[in-house]
C-alpha cells in the first residue's frame, strides 16, 4: 500500500535512516531507529501529532496490524518503506511544539477562570469513570480518606506535592525522590505516574516566561527525568524524554494553548475533553499533571 504523510514531528530525522518495527497497534506503529534506539511513531490520520510522530493520510478502515515486530524499515530520498507499506514523506508539513512561547499567566483572570473550568471538568470525569487518580484528591490535603482507597493515588499524591514544592522553591535536587516514585508507577503502555509527570513538565514549560531561574529549574528537572526514564518501558520513556524538553502531543498542546488564551467554556471544554479521552486514563492523568504544573509558580 502507498500512503502519504500529513505531518512530521520535529524530532523525526530529516535524513535517511534505518529502523525496525518495535510494536504494532491498530492506529499506530512504533519504529526503533537502528543508530540510537529512539522510537518513531507512525499514526493514522485521526490520531494526535507527536514530536516523534509521522501522521499518515490513511483511509477510514486502515490498520497497521498487518505489520510485525522486528520487520525492517528504511527511509531513502523522502520515502519510508516497510514490507507492506510505502510512505511518501515529501508532502508532509513539519509539526512543532514550543510551550515556553505560550507564556501562560494564571494571574490573568481569564486564564485563571479557564484553569478552573478544566479543573472542574477533569475532576467530574475522573469521579464519573471511577478512576484511581482524582486530581482534587492528589492536591488537597483534606482528601486523605479517599487516597487510602488507592495505593497508586497515595504515592502519586505525595510525589506530586513534592514536585510542586521543589518547583516553588526552585530546588531541582529536592525533586529526585518524587521522580523516583512517579516514573514507572502504575500499569499499561504509559503508566499513570509517567502521564502525570509528562503533564507536569508541560505545565512548567508553559509558565517559564522570561525567568532564568525557572528555566534553569525545569531544564535541570528534565535532565533528571531523562536520566531516570529507563525505569519505565520504551514507549512511555519516549514521551517522558520529549516532555523533559518541552515537547508533547498535539492534544495536550492544544489544551495548553487554549488555557494560555483564557478561552471560555464553549471553546475550551471540547479541547479539554479531547485531551482527557486519550487512552483509558492516560489523558486524564496527563491533564492532571498539566494543571498542577501550570499552578506550581502561582502565588496562591
């Protein structure tokens, strides 16, 4: 089958490369680069853009499940070839993510109101779906009874509070125990602890502004995350490494952009819902982390 690429993430190699199929899903396939072991992700047209992603112009009934792990892949002269698939990369546009440019300011009443709107929607969805992690339980000391019902949430709550404290004090080394607790915490392709951390890092990058101390903090925190990322699985590690450098999926980025503009509920909530719907709980966990990260440097 011959397909064309719609978008290519900014971390995808711009030159020829060789790879092998790492893992296969209905709407995505991961390739492992032969030269450095990094993962690239091919996705169907309806999926999010990713820093490491190539989103394809696929028909509605398309599936990647004809591919098999360890099958070879090679990119030459703008064409990516797999055993049953050839992709023309040349028509694709470059997809980028620049979170510091958002300069999200929660002291702006419209931005703060947008944050509160998403906070309420997130908690309502987490409670409705009986999720282990409920945002208000993690960040509110009065919710210890709820946390006792879920060991995962109890660990995540303590770690997220430690992260927020280390950020407010601009003390990155103090965050090491929290990072150790979160990375790899939970089950699945992207464990809940990793999703929380991806969102938290994104929130910090959005609020760096022009503050050199904030930039130094989030950069140092990101380097520690990258060093600890081998504690989790290959796929989740990829998301952590990119988030440590301020690069996230388009659905989480779209939400961050809407919050930074102080969008009102009719425009904001569908974007928040799209971000929260990712995976079983991954989207909700990432949005929880995002809201916590955005509020880490506000005065109240």
